[in-house]
């Protein structure tokens, strides 16, 4: 039996392949192939634009897939959301769909969009956003290069952004956020009722979530004199409690723990000052709770 999985082609492609590698799945494909090879005989993969994946999962063409919450909402797809995987093209954070207008436009808020023309790829979600704010405006589908359309072709756009740099480069300013979106692992409802497929999907979710947690964590090992142990432990913001073992050398112990990578540069000097020696920092592939 095989599980058919849809992987996002485009901006999320490289990040997705890297995440799967950390999760233990090596993916390879030729430059023009849309059918990657995964070193798991139970998986059959296909590369599809993220915009389409939720439709194919809902219809059962795919058993499972990775796509954004934005496209699930845009397609109004009825699928099982298995896991929230917070990663994007440029980092481990949600992306935003924002309303942007020319820098010198008089529009200051969503109310200023009344009677205006808006271009976006996210048409249904944008229309729902306008209805929620009781604003009537014309929304048209954009086939791409949306940032270059204001002010000559449209008055405003709703566009995806991570940092806002592309919008600023095109002399646009953000006036509101329509929605935030994260990558989701989704499954077909019927497929998820199948015992074998459900177990396979859940195992993939477990490994992917573990790989993502590991992106922001590192391991630390060190040797500590017994009389300095309490002080050293007080410095460590461990996920649970550090692992401590005795060394062959009298009155010394080895300590190992996992911490947030962003705290390492502050903590290591403190550990050294507290008496820790032989401090080793190492990368992690997966962190499973």
C-alpha cells in the first residue's frame, strides 16, 4: 500500500524538502520532474502548486499534502488538518496577507477601500474580509506581478508577505492584515479513516513536528564540579530537567540539556563563569515530546 502525498512546488519547495530531510526522509528529483522520489517505499509524492493541493486532497486524488491555511480557506476545502507546521520561505514564522496601497495614496484604513479596485490571488478570502468590515469594493483575480499594478491598474492589492521588503521596494505601504497563514499537513477525510493510512500520516506528522522543533533548539554538554552543579543548573532553562551522570574523575559530573538556540550566546559565558568546563554545543535533527 502507498500513501499519495502532495508537496508544494514554488516558494515553499526548498524549505519543505529540507524539513523532510531533517525528519528522516530524503527527497530527490530531476530538474523537470514533478514526481520526486522519497526513500520510503510507502510514499508516492507529486509536486503541485500550494494553491491547488487542498482541492486534490479533498477530492481524494491525494491522501495527504502540505499547503497553507490561506489556500484551504480560499478553496473552502473540507479536509482533516493534521498538524500546524510553522515554516515559510524565509524562516520559522507565519506569513501574512496584507492590504497594500501606494505610499502617497489617501487610503488610511480598510474603510478607505470603498468603491476601489483590489487585485489579489486570494479572491474569496479578500471578499470575506471586506464583507466583515462592511466595505463594498471590486476584487479581481491577479495572475501575478501584483505589486506593480497600483496605482495605474488598481487602487490596492492584497498580497502575501513575510518581511514586507518587496512591497516597500514597489513603493507600497501596508494598511491592514487580512490574515496570517501557516503551513498545514492535511489529509483526505476518507484516507484518514483507513487504519494503515492514518498511522502513516500520524507518524509523518510526528517526525515533521519534531524536525521543526529542532530548528530552534540546540544540545549542550559540559563537565561540572559537584560543588558547582547547583549554580550551573540554575542558569539552564532546560526543556524538562538536565541529564546528569557521574564521571570517573572524583567529584565531577557530566551534564546534558536542550535549550533555545537564541539563548546560547548569553548562557555559555555564564556557564563558564559558574564553573562548567568542556562545554560542547551540537545541532539537533528532531525533538520529540
